[in-house]
C-alpha cells in the first residue's frame, strides 16, 4: 500500500546516532520512505546527528530544537548558528522548521533567515480537537 506523499511522517529524534554499521536501520528507513512516509529529524542541534547522517537519511524535514531558537533574540552567535543550520538544510534540499517560536519577533527573525516553517506559542497554544477546528475555521493563525 502506498501512502500519498506528505500525508504521514516518521519523526526521528536527532539524538539517535547513525554510523557505518547501521545498515539495517538505514535500510528500514529507506523502506519506510518507499511506502510514501516522510522522514523528519526532530530536536536538531541537541543530539548527535552530523551532516553525514543527514546525507544518509535524506529527511524531508529538519526541526531545529527550541533550545537553539529561543536565544536568537539576544545572542548574535546563536542567531548565526541557527542561520547556518537553515543554510545546511536548504543546501541539502531539506525543509527546515524552527521549534519554540515564542514571539512574533522570533518569527520575523527566522523568516529573514530563510526558515521554511515555524512552530510555537507565537501562533497558538496546544488545544483540543474542537478548539483546533474553530481555530482553523476562523483562520486565527493569520493574525500572527
């Protein structure tokens, strides 16, 4: 059974380390992708992933951990680091998502840095399914 592209994602924590001996794991990930399931790397920047592992995994999305995103308002070094991660992901054809976008100022900076997507409280808090339906119907995310 083939799943329509973009409908389902398999999220790997960035703390999972891959080396040359992980042929079985990489083979299973390839088979998952062949089923039409996207691979995403979550919490990037806090674990062990390397550029080589990104090349091996070829994920569809890379989510920058909130611990790196939060300080970009006051730390030029952290801002440059996040920009570098966005550049690496983009150069490899990987969509880059920033987690922990708490303020609209974060959102504006990340947009200027070329981040493809933003996730965080600046847009909405966790909500029930009913509240989500209302939120989507009223298009309240557009205010952010």
